[in-house]
C-alpha cells in the first residue's frame, strides 16, 4: 500500500510533473469531448490532416517570436479551407485533397525547421514535450481549453444535429455549413491544445480514440461524452505517471494507454464488444418487425 | 400563408450536374391539404426535386415558392419538414427516439436548444400520436423499420410543419406498419398539411395519394392516381408496361 502511495505521490514533489499532469488532464478532457462528434461524423482523417498541417505554423511562430498557438491555429484553419478549395474546384476526391494538403504543409514545416536555428526542437514539436511545458504554454492551453469548452457547451445540441442529420438542420432554417465551419474551427483549436501533450504525430489519437472507445460502450450521447472524457483523462494521467517512473516517451505512453483501453472496450464491451456480443447473443431481444 | 396559394409552386426548374440534365424545365403546383406522390425511376429527378425544395441543391434555373413564400423564409418558420429515406440515416448514432423528435423543435428554441415545457409537451404528444411512447427512450437503431419511420414522422409532428417531404417512406417497412403510416399521413393531411411523397413503390400510391406526379426529368403526367397509373402513361416514364407490384 505504501508502495502504491509512494508511486502516486513521489512525482508530485516535482513542479514539472504537476505542470505536466495539469496539461495532460486539461488537453485530454477537451480532446475527448470533441472526439465524440469527430468519430460520429467520420472526420478522423481530417483530424490527422489538421494536426500535421500546423507544423509550419508552429515553426514560423518560433521564428517570429509569437505564441506557437497563433501560428498553429492559422495553419490549421488554413489547411481545412485549402482542402475544401481543392475538393470543390478540381476533380480530385476529398481523401486525395486531404492527403495532398496535409503532407504538403507538413513537408513545408520540416523544410522550415531545417533552415532555422536549433532553438526549435523538431522532436518536441513532433512528439510532444509534456515534462518541459513552460508557463506561457500552460496559459495558452488553459485559455484555449476554456474557449473550446464554452463554445461546445453552448452549441452542443446543434453540433449533434449537424452530425446526425444535416439535411434536417437545413430544412428547419439552420445552416449546416456554418455548423461545419464551427466544428472545424474547434477541431483546429483542439489540435493546438493537444500539441503540448503528445505532439503533432500523435494528436489525432487524442481526437479519435476516446470517442471511438466510448462509442463501443454506450448508445447515449451524454454518456458517450462522459465515458470519452474519463478514458482520455485516465489515460493521460496513467501515461504521464508511467513515463515518469519508467522513463518512457510521455506522449507515446499516453496514447498507448488510450489504445489499451480501446482494445479492452473492443473485446469486452457488453453491448458492442466482440466477446461481449458473443456472450449475450442468445439473450438478445428480437424486434417485433425486422427491418429489411 | 395567403388563402388559395399553393403549398408547393415550382416554375421552370432546371438542375444540371455537369453534362447531365437532372430536371428539365419542371412546373409543379400542389394545393394545400393534399397527399401528392412523386413517382419515377431512379435518375428521374425525384431526389433532385426534393433537394431543390429543401434548399440543399441550388437549381440552375427556375423558381420555387413554398406555402406562399420564399423557400428560405418558409424553412426558417419551421414550416418544412423532411423525413429522410432509411439508407440516409446513421442508425447506429447514439440518439434516442425523444432526442430525434426534439430536433423537430430546434428551430423554435433559443440558441442553446434547451427544451422548455412547451417543447417537452409537444415532443411527448408527437411520440404518443405515432404510438412510440413505450419506446421513447430507445436508441433509434433498436427500432423496427416501421417504428423508425414513425419516429421521424413524430419529429415532423413536433415541428408542426405545414409541408412534409417524405423520401421513400415504405422501403424497409412491413405491410402492417405501412397501413399505420398511411393513416397517420392522411390524418395530417386532414389537418390541412401538405404531404409530398417520393416513391417508386407504385402499389402504395392509390391508397396513399390524392394525386400523383410522374417524373422523368420533366413532368410526364400529373393528376389523380387512376389517371397517372395507366399503362400508357407509365410506359412513357418507366419504359415498359408496369406490373401491378413494386417497381424496382
């Protein structure tokens, strides 16, 4: 028992661990909330694209000397806009448009890094630097998280309507296009928030795995939000501790933890898991009419 | 809505997808308080016409007036309701019957769409009217084909729409449920609502519809079902004499 307590408490003596845990919990929670809509709409690839496309923005911010979040957000939103332009104005399909834009911008970022002095550490940008977050990083994460959560809280029902039935949204005079733009803006914001924790390469995991895991565990959206947040925050804390004690990559350990929880849900979810379904198949109720 | 004006009024509607002409100079008037069947094969322009009426498709030419006003204004007033066809819905989406029906009220709610007592009453009433009260909490994918359709009809009822657009309402629905849905649509018509049904299920048309429109990029025929469902007229649209069953 004392061993466990010590395992939990000892790292808390270090200020850098407290900062790391704060950023991990906040960014994990915000990403988890947004991931519910992203998984339901099917925007995983788009999340991946936005996260990679922010690299040149981050590098340029370091060069100019402005908060990295500003450059990252500008390039995140710009990438989404560019993908839309390429798709609408050429015969290229959406997945190809996404692929071209995000790899192109990511490569531009790598080129920029190779031409800038060594104070921009590519490894930290790509894989996160949770154990070395600065005060200004924390302020940026907290402000952006508060903004994101406030918008989501106010617009959550409209976002769900947009994800479920955009045609109905249009038929009752709402603008699905505006809701789509709002959600894309929130996606860009969230990517920037999660950069600190796990880095560009793994951000998409934070934006997909919690929602996908919760989707396997419930048929109610409100429950899905809560489960996703719990999975994500739990994994963030567990990953940060494991990385501290075992000297592992923090971002990597967080995402591996999330993937572990997903695997458990995939196998054992009572309603939608592989083994859970197999066990309860005989007990399943038969609807009185079968849909075709 | 001004007295005597049509529920749907379409003039010269033309829709192109690149080189393909989907709708060619379509004129259509549907009076209020009617059930109108929109018939045609796949590719006849039924869904393009629906999309143009809902406003998700911008026509190349032509004019649309819904309930005597500009379509966008009619939509903002909550007067237009759309019941999607079964394949267009993600049935695994984590929403329940009450959630879906409440979405019919969103246009009337504040920016946060927080339901007030009046909204809850309207939603519960609509669910009761379609006979799903016992299943109100159920996830929509756990309903049968007919129940799913009724849930979306309840959304239109809760919305209190004057014009209902139904896309293939009988696909995936057994005969018993079909009769229930027909009765519901007739009751809504008798309240003065207008129901526009897009279908290729010709067998259902005589029972359901007061009038029928046969579409093949243009309006081939428009009249009572008996007038439209004659072998000669149908041959023009379907390209072969019809069988008295479901056209595929």
